C-alpha cells in the first residue's frame, strides 16, 4: 500500500464503529503502517449517525480527514444512504445485510453480510458487532496478519474479554468467502 | 501582650492598615493572629509557623493577608477558596487559612464556598462579614439585611440576605461557626477550633462598618454598633440558657454544626495508593 | 512488531505533561478537551500526583495557580467558553509570575458555537484575552507526537520565564490518533524553577539582578515567608501606589518575553528555501497545508510552508527574513483572519497577503488550498 487509503466507519451511537476504526488504526501501527484516525465526537455522536475514519498509507500522512473513502462500513440505513454519496471511484462498501442497498452502488463492489445477526446469534453478544465487522473487513481486504489484528483488538478491550472478541473476529472472517477475499484484496493496490 | 503580637506576627513596615477608624476588621485580624500564636505555642500541636498560608480575595478584609507575616497570597475577587484548594491539595501539611469578606465569599465566590464545603477539603475560611461592599464605597452585599440602604439600594434593599454560617452548613461543611468583633475572646477560641478541625471549617465573623453601612443606616458610630453586637449576638452557654422568648431576634455566637466527615486530601491519598498499586500490577 | 503505539492528541498532551513533571491538574469537563481531564484523573494518582474536578473553569485555573505556588508543576485544560472564564486569573498568573500551563483545545465559537468542530478562533484571545498589557507565550502543535514534545517545552518555558504558557491545540489534533514512538523525555525537560531567591536579594521574592528579567522564589511552605498579590507590587511583593514602580514592573514583565524572543520562537519551514509563495499556517490546519505544498510542488510550483510553532510571540524576524524571496503569501487558518492580522502587520503588506479561512465547522482540505493557490495565480496573470 503506497498511496493513501481512506476508510470510513458509520453506524448509530452505541454500535462501536469508532472502536472498529481505532482497532484498524492500532493494527496498522503494529504492522508498521502510517495511520491517522479521527471521529465525530460529542453531541454529533449521540444517537443519529456516528462516524469514524482511518487513513492508511506507507507514506507520511498529513491531512487527517477522509474526503473520498475507498472503503465504507455501514451498519445503519441512514449511514449507508448518507455516506454512499461521497465514495471514491471503485470504493468497497461493507453493509449489514439487513439494509437496503442503494441502487447507485455497483453490486460488484458491495459486501452485504449479516454482521449484527452474527454478533447476536453466533457470538452471542450484540455488542460484539463492531469486532465481527473488523474480522470481516480484514478478511476481505487482507490488511493485517491475524496476529497483528488480535494485538490491536487486545489493546482496546477490557481484560478478560479476549476469548469472546477472538470468537467475534473469527465469525466475522467466516462471513467472507474465499472468492470475495480474492476479489476485494485487489482493490487496495 | 498586644504589642508583642504585632511585632511577631504583623508586617510592621506595612502598617498602619488601610481600614477606616472604627472598622471591625482589625479586631478579627488580631483574633486570627492570637489563635495561630496560641496554637503554635501549644506544643501538643506541632505547628510550624511556615506551615501556615494565608489566602485572601479582594475587598477590605482581604488586605489582612498582606499585614500578617506568614506565607500570604492576595488573589482575585471571589477566588481565594479556589486558590487555597490548589495550595492544600499540592501540600496537605500546610494550614491554609482563607480570609475573605461577605461579598468575596458569598457573592462572587459563593460557588467556590459551597463546593469546598461539600468536598470537606481541610481549609479554614474566616469571613469578615460587615454586610456591605466597603472597598468600592458601600454597595449592598448578599448579607445586607432586607430593607437596609446602600449606594446601590437607595430605596432600601429588596434582596433577602444569606446567613453565611447556615449556608456553609447547608452545603455540607463539617464545621460551621459564627463569631463577632465584640466577643473577641470567644471568637478567638472558635477560630482555634476551626483551624484544628481536620476538614473544611468556616467561621462567619460579624464585623462592623461604621463608615459605609452604619452611617447609611443610622446605626450610630462604632461603639454603638459594638453595643448592638453585645446585646444581640450571644455566646453559646448563655444562648442555650435563655428562653425561646428571650432568644427572639438574637443570634448564637459559637459552633453551629460539627461533623467528622472524611477530609478530602486524606481521601485523595487513598486514591493515590489504589492507583499506584494498580499501576504496579 | 513496531514499538509505536496509537495515541490520541489529547492523551499525548497528558503523557507529555506528566513526563515534564506535571503533578497537579484541575479542570472542568468541556468538549473537545475532556479526554485531557479524564486521562489526568487516571494517570496522575499513579504518579503520586493530584487531580481535582473543580466547580468551573475559574476555580480550575485558580487551583492550578495555588498548586504552583505550593511547589507543584500544574496544568488545566479547556476549550473556548472555559478559556474565556479563565482570562482574569491568567492575568493574575502573569502579574504574580506563577508558572503553569493552560491547554485550550479550540472549538468553533463565539459562545457555545459548534462544540465538536475544529477552529482556531482563540488565537487572538490567547494574546489579548486578559486585560492590561502583558506578555504571552503560546505554542501550537500539529501532530500527536509534537503535542507530546511541545507540551514539555511549554512547561520548560513556563518555569524558565515564570509565566503561564498557553498551549493552543485544536479539535483536529486533540481528537486525532496517530502511531507515535515517544522519545526519551529526559532529553527534553528542565528542572523545577530555582528554589531560592537570587543572590543579593534581601528576602525580596521579586528581586531581579541587573540584566536579568526573571525573579526566583521558593514555593510556600519551604521556609521563606513572602507575599503574592495581583496588585502592582514592589520587589518584596507588597502592593504599592507608585507609578514609577508599576511602570518598572510591567516593563520587566513584557521584557521577560521580548528580550528572550529568539529563544522562545520556533518555526517549521518546509520547502521554503526557493519558495516564491509561502503558506503561513499553524496547528492542525497545517496538515492540509503540508499536502497542498507537496501537490503544488508536484505541479512545479515554488510553494513552501511557514509554520509558526510558537504562535505568540509571533515569529516576526523569521517571516521577515523570507519576505524578499516571496512573490506572495497565503494565510490559511480556521477563523475569519486572526494570524492574518499579524502577517499583515509584520510584512506591512509589502507582498500581497491572501487569505483562506473558515468558520463553518468543516475542515479546510488540501484541495481547498490548491484551489486558492490557483485563484492567486489567475489574479497574478490578470495583473
């Protein structure tokens, strides 16, 4: 990855999209990549649309904000509809499969997977949806080694919750087929 | 001996003080100096003079900090208790005494007063309460009685006044007391107890301002105003021996409330102990 | 595995301050500075230090000054509304010469404004917020790592010159996370201020020998009794009604910073050697300017970045030194033109000074700056 890769994580307050964005950035630091992470805070982040951003690059990153996301994670219809409008050309969108895919998105660039359902039913805790998403993102985009990603997760979860988070990562990764992983890893360059 | 006291605890170079003839503030400042002196003399206390810090705000009373020969800091209007909070937190072994006035302490600084009382931080607050803003020439304060006149209440004050000692009690002060200028010996003893008290202590000391408050409200000269204190402010023992009827319109001089709530810096020391242990793990 | 860790700007401010020896923090919650209070509450007691959440920002700065007087390196953090409340006591710290650090993580104003949006609208307030003529040292970081190293410098300057130092952050840097490898702080820190009066002082706490500007004094409780006041005072710290002494005092306070300006001022100059256009930009905004400079260079245009790190006093001499080589200047800041006034004053507008600012809460992007550079070029051609 030589050029700037912009990622946006959107959902509603409480879904943990900020933490998902932070964990991707932490894993990037561990892997020796340059990264800048930021988010909408405060009143903006209460209810409604919540968003966080991570920029990755092999080069020094100056401008910290995402303007044309190469990747979008959307966990609510509102966030999907809002941020679809600003995507870069060829951007990949990961959405929860309970949402309606906007008509103007190229289906070949959309990963629609049951993130919320997997967290609730397979992992057994709805609040692990963000970690499930991180597992799915990493499997689809092949950003980091499993070890670096888990280390990134560990630095941001309470002690004693490693096992359930490990499971959430694995269940997330399992949502992505080999064919999908093959196809989307090439979108990073 | 008063003259010894002056040489020992006052900054002679900076006297005479700025207060008007008949002002009660000098008496209260003397009470504070005597209280500290007696506490230092008493070997049981192990008090070092350099462990005393006098903190004041702005107003007539707050000039006292500069006259008393201790570590002294004359801060901004209303903020003496907040400055004192930092001093006490930084070095809890210091005896931090705040000298303030009714306006400084209960108007502009009222928020800091109630929160220091609530925290039970080990400060001693001595309020020189003369019912008026003297430094600026006689405007009504939060303790000016309803109906009284001031330059900013030319038709009589429509505000209802605070009773500062009761205010402190209501805010959770673990030691709240009232003193006055006339009963100097009793007030000195109360101040000693307040300084010895581990938690937050407040002594609301009724001063007299014949120049601005007295003259405007036809209260007579300083002697007349002190006579009023003699007849209407009653030390504890006598107060409780009086019938309800006789007590009407009179106020108690003494300790109004007392509790041994945990002191703030001691509680924070426990936080440090807990946090350092956790950090080591 | 890399040794770097992901750290937020606000968090780096606390870690840097603790490395510099900060052991007292008093503050009041306010977006976007709150993480600084939270991190201080967590970290200070681990170091034997103290944290207190005060009833407002006025008492926060007062407690900080009190703790400093009693011998602790002390800090507070706030944002615009709280910074406004602190102004009177900042002036007290200047007048009474009490070291401390005040962080202002700027947000959009005026008033409650846009609480979570980035701004640099407190630039002028940092200089002129408290009443009366007074010196100000203000520093502004552009990255998480620089937040760490620069706040250590803020404490050093505060101790050295015995004056409050304003650490002017913005929401961009405060809330941003970057991977950082923290340097060894021991290389960066100066010790606590001198613990005794200057030689020749007759127990006069504000005595300053000829040719020096900064008094030396022990903290309270260490065996010297003296008086501190915000009134005009003489060398012994007592109020005086002398016009001559008041003049001498205020002049010395101003000289403290003015005569040492070359030691206080720091600037980053990026690709300025052959630059014909200088983008002047500070704090988090400079990150967009950096990308814009690189993009403009890629198009073969001679653009450089002049980034004041010390924002007060303004780096006057350094900008003037660049003036002869420049065709024009572009000031970029998240306000309606505040540092712009300094640039115009210093350069006397001998070269055209253009401006790109914003107050709507959105962030100026590299593309915005490039567009402005294009517009400037078109103007030149038109001339």
